[in-house]
């Protein structure tokens, strides 16, 4: 399984969110591949779950992808609660 963390430029905010996703997964006891990228690259990249802020991640929602919208990328509890049902 692969989770792709997406932000507009694929730099700072997606890297911070990637670290928090990894922390959430550790707390859930799950071992999952996690990577981060920018929106343009994410359009062509294959993942089981795409996660990011609503304004960015909604652009990836094609009806076939598992999309997770995060309100607060620093909130590990929010990330856990939204990922857990998909794992």
C-alpha cells in the first residue's frame, strides 16, 4: 500500500504532512509506504491513498481515487481518524 501526500509545490507543507502521516501510521500500528509530491506530479503518480489539504487534493478527485482531505496538517489525531477506515 502507498500513501501519497500532495501539496501545491511538493516542498515544505507536504514534507511536514508526510512526517505527521508517518507518525499517525506508527500510532495505528500500520506499516505503509508514504511519499510526498506536488499536485502536477500526483496527477500521474499511482497511489492507494492521496492525502492533502482540501483546496489541493480536490483537484485529484476523479471519482476513482481514495482521497483524504485534511483541515489541519499538524493534527495527527485528524490524520489518524481519516486514514484508519481506509487501511
